C-alpha cells in the first residue's frame, strides 16, 4: 500500500474577503475531489483571506499511479483562476 500526501501553499492575490476566499477554495476542492477521487481539504491559513494551504492524499497499490494522481492535482491547482501556487511539499509512505 502506498500513500502520497501533498501540501500546497496558495496565494489568492485578488481576494478581498474571507467569503470570497471560501467560495474559490470550495470550488477548487470540489473539482479536485471529482476529477481525481482523492481526499482534499483546506488545512491551514483558514482565517487569512489571501492565503490558503491545501492538503490532498491518495492511497493505492502503485507508487507510479499515486504520483501521477498527485501531479494531476497540482496541475489542477495551477490552472484554477485566481489562485497562484506557492510551495509544494510531497511525502510518500
């Protein structure tokens, strides 16, 4: 069994309120969940309206498959409008 976890720091430079941030993050999390079937959540910077930390995890029997899924998640985050990807940390167990 292989578990891969990614933690992504996001910048939301055009956001002016927590309500707007939550709308953008909720949309992003739903898309990631639907497209990649991973566990994903906002795991940090919850009360700062221009920053967020997203965590995602996948479990499979193949390291290659898990790595491809996490790479897809990162690409999805990069492509989301209004979101700038900062630091990315990946761990495999």
